[in-house]
């Protein structure tokens, strides 16, 4: 069940990323991020009616910290996209995102079985294959640094989500969203970009991105509460595959041979993790 929830989260996160990218064509990425996070924050209280929840002090602190980590990752990632090509930034961010929770599991002595380990390794390779896109310009060194730091921030957020107890239900998602929008509001005070998407062309996909993201994060939180952080994080990090497939279907982008290989590797990696669970 945990792996299934993680896969659902990956598909939804990829769909959210697809809509966010469409919105970013006409307005700044930070504005799109604020709009999407604001929408997800407004919708998140509805999650409290989905499963039972309890207010647990430890989990509250962890949820707020994970929200700051995830928002920091977003800011670093989009900054990376603005200074370097996506093919430099995205693979590094995705691999570190998946790797940090795996390392946390290993440090705690939670060693995966052979099939799960093979599935996670294949999943990491799939991230690089599906995320790599040639062309573009910019600073490779700065893009690499921002890709690595954003991946670490996301990975820490994922690892923290894995520490939340099942008794807290989906309350941590609500708190995570609140922490994120608060951080983005503070950042907005020092920036010049519009706080929210200014026109219909940009706010429609931004709203869609936020609405889908809150369901994705809820699914991810439930997955972490029901399974080991390593396999769940690797499965959820395959959202880039969903974004690539949607771009091919709706934006008429060409899927390169290595991206097709990455899509197939994603399916194989998830299947191995499921069998080895």
C-alpha cells in the first residue's frame, strides 16, 4: 500500500509540475510557486476530514520543519532553472532528493532486501535519464550547486515526513503548507515579482498545480506513515517521468531515446521495489 501511494503521489506531483511549468511561461517562477502553494494551503484543511488525526507536539515541529525544507528546495530549484539549463539542475536535484531518505534509513539500520535495493538503484538511474535534457545555456557550476542544494533540501523534507507518526493523520500536511506559504510571503516582501499570478493565462494552471499538489503531498505523507522512507522516496521522486510523458502528450515535445529508457527503468524499478517489499 505504501508503494502504491508513493506512485500515486509521483503521478500527481508530475502533473502539478507540468501545470506549474505552463504557468511559468507567462510569469515568474516565484510568483507561480506562491500562487500554487497558497491554493494548496487553502485546500489543505479539507484533508482533516479524510482520516483521523491527533495533535502531537513532536509531529507538529517536524511538519513545520519539513514545510520549510520543501519550500527552500523549490526556491533553490527554480533559481537553478533561471541560471542554468534544466538538464544540469533537474537530475542532480532528483537524485539527491531520493538519496537523502535512503541514507537516513541506512544510518538507522533499516537495510532493504536485494530486490528493493536493486529497484532503488534502477530508480535513481531512471531519474537521471528522464530528467536530462540537452541544450540551453547558463552557468553549469552554479546550476550544479543549486541542483545539489535543492535536492538536499527536498531530501531532508522527505526524510522528516517519514518521521511523522500515523496517529497525526494528515494534519502535518496542513502545517507543512502553512509553513511554506509563510516563508514565501516573507521572501515576497524582499522581491519585486507579483505575489500572485496576475492574469488568467498564468493563474489557471498555477491554481491547478496547487490543487493537485495538495493531494499529492497527502498521498506521500500517508505513504511515509505506512512504509520505509527509502523505497517511498525513490518511488515518489519519479514524478519527473510523469511530467515528461505529459509534455510529450500535450506539448508535442519529442521524447528522446534515453528518456524512453528512463520511463521503462522507472516501471522496472518500482516493480522490483514492490516485489521486494
